[in-house]
């Protein structure tokens, strides 16, 4: 399995970030295989990277009752996931934020952390996407 980056790489029009590169590496996508994980015009460019390498990415915001205003906590999401039909063989890429900082993590269908480069922080959920 490829490793993620150790430091952010900034380009003129976008960047590769440590957290996103580690999440993509978990899906067996090496950082050398893509240029950007986010840009000024497209914060979720990582979704297109996943799709380009054969993964499907689908929103599960409604299913897990994640509010669009970003007020749902990661703890509440984990609780919803434990009650869902999903198990440890299902994977979700979760965009979270904390004031001005954004972060990406991978959770399994039980809400257990699979990839997280900034553990033990309190996050609010911005989006939840199933990757399959």
C-alpha cells in the first residue's frame, strides 16, 4: 500500500495535503499519481481522483442525518453509522472541519477510524461519502 505525504505541497492552482494523500493511499492511490487533492475552485478534487482510479463515490449525508450547515459532530456520525446497515467492509471518506481548518478521514461502516492523521480532535462533519 502506498504511503501518504509527510508535508503539504502547494501549487499555484491547488495543493496536495497530508490528510487527503493518506486517505487516498489507503485506497491504493499513490501521491505521485495525481496533481491536486484540492484547489481554490474545487475543494473536493480528491473525489475525482478516486473516480479516475475506478472507485465510486456517493453521498450518504441524508442516510446518516448529517446537517448541511456543518453542525453534526463526528461523534454523532459514528453513532448513526453503528446503527446503520453498514459493516467493517464498507468505507466512507468524511470531510470534517474545525473553525477554519478542514480535514479528511476514512471510517468503516461501524464508525471506526481507518485513516486519520490528526487523531483526538473535535470535528464537525461537512460531508460523508461512501467509497466502493
